[in-house]
C-alpha cells in the first residue's frame, strides 16, 4: 500500500484560510495523476487541487464547505489500490444503461460553475454540461440555479412559501472579504473625491484611425482602457503622492507603477495588477488586460495576479455608470473612476457644441494628499487624454 496525501496548496501570507467547494470524486473512485479533485476558494482566488498520484481516493478528511489552512491534509489516495468494479450483470439480464451525461459532467465543472453550484447546493451530477467534453459552464450552472434544481439532502436555508419568499445564503469568502476591505477603507482613510470632465474625441479619433492596423500587428484589439492607464501613469509620475501609501506615521513613495484594474468576475469584483506600466506600451497593456479578463471569467487568476498595486482604476462605464465615487483600495492612497462616454452639450469658445464626454472621478486619502495634488493630478490625466501625443512625448 502506498498512500499519497492530498493537501491544501500554499496560500499567500495575506490569506489565513480558505473554503473547500465541492469534491469531484467520492471515496472509492479511481483518480488519475493531476486530475482535479476539488477547488478551494480563498478571499482572492479559486485554486484547483490536483491528485498527486493515480490510484483510488480512500479517504476524504474535510468535506465540502470545510474551512482549511495551507498544507492541511484534506484527503488520501492509495496508488496501489484498484477501484471496485461494479458487479457484472447476469447473462440473461438486459445491458446496463449508459451513464447519463450529467454524471460525466459532474467531474468537469468550470471553477466559476462549481462555485455557483456549491452556493446553490446543486450537485454537479444533476447538471448536463454544454461545454466541450460535457464540461459544465457558468451558463449551465446559472440555468440550474434559476430552475431551482437543488439537492434535497442539503438545503441552504428554509425558504418561506407565500407571496413574499426569502432565502438566506452565506456570503462567499470573496464577497465577505470585499465587504471587510471596503469598511476598513472608509474607516481608516480620509476619503475625498474630485471630479473633472474629459473630451474623448481625440482618443476616439486616434483609436478609429489605427484600430484595424493595431489589431493586425499586435493581435489584440485597441481599447480605451490602455489610454486611461497611460494617462494615469503620466499623472502619477508628475504627482508621486498619488502613487504613495501610508504605513503607520510614514509615507511610502513607490519608485514603480503597479496599477490595479478592477474586473468583474463570476465570483465578484477582483483587481489584478498591471506591473511596471511605465515600461509598457499600449499593446502590452491591452494584451495583459485581455489575459486578466479571460482568467477572471475562468476563475484562473492567481494570488500573485492580485497581490500588490500602488494605484487602481475602476471602470463603471462598462455598465453604463455616469458618475460615481470609487473607494480607495488600501494600502493605496488614490483610485481613478472612469465612466460611460456620452455625447453632451459643452461650451467651447462661447459656442455650444456636442462632444463625447467622460466624467473622471479621483478619490484620494486626504491624510497625505492635499486637494492641490489631487486636482492637478486629475487635470494631468485629462490633458493627456485630450491630447494623446503628450503620452508619446512624455509632456
């Protein structure tokens, strides 16, 4: 007998514990080496736990939903055992029916889908996957949740019947952490927000002129976010306090520019970090943002992707927001909120004209950043966007 232990992967220093989602195998099942056994949710990412060896799953130490820490034993695999075969049918008996597609899909749910199923107490075996090789997609999981297909054995909470039904479900670990950090930010920072408007016509004209050639050369679409990132970096260089952080009674000035880009994922808001953006061109930024977006949708963002950052950008405009006051992501001291670009009536040279306008909002920690630095920093971003050649000439 050769027993291999399945343990929780190493977590980052900022992550104390994690939650097991849903086991993809049961005791007695055969497993292949590196086959994913379960996903583990931290307050930042979902981690996949592969089998360290082929064999038979002989023991599950921690059940679905259990709280675990790094390196904790959660299961055991016997590499010399053979999974028990089902009894052979009698010769006169009719052939056994083929396994239902849902049973096959139960071992192949995308991390985002597994999270939705776990939160709604739906067994993966009850859901027929529409993805490749029967994989359960996020859409499959959402459809199952909307249809009310739940495991009768483990109801999430009593749901009163009648005209005013309610359902109580626990926050996911990520949502609980987001709530904690937002309250921490508001309690510990002197948050103030300054606003400005930017005429996006020059950026739009440049994008329209070069977008086809840009995509052909670089293999990625030219979006607007890369312009905002470059404009923000341009301002951070001019006003280093916007890129600084508070540590006790000290102000820490960062000699690098790591910008967090808020991204919506099936698990909630996550903020992956673009590192050393001052050394990146527009194509580098667009490629990295596209990579982060794909990883967020698939639940593949790593802890390293989400760790650090000296400044953040939140884009409520993708959802149609006109104006908002973003909350600082501690220990950072400032965050830029960008919004939907809409045609608006503005006055230029005494004439009312229509321009594509985007309202910018810069929230900052007034403990170390005075209104002068914040306002001038936002104006520097505005100027860079209204004359994109400034970004090329570093003016």
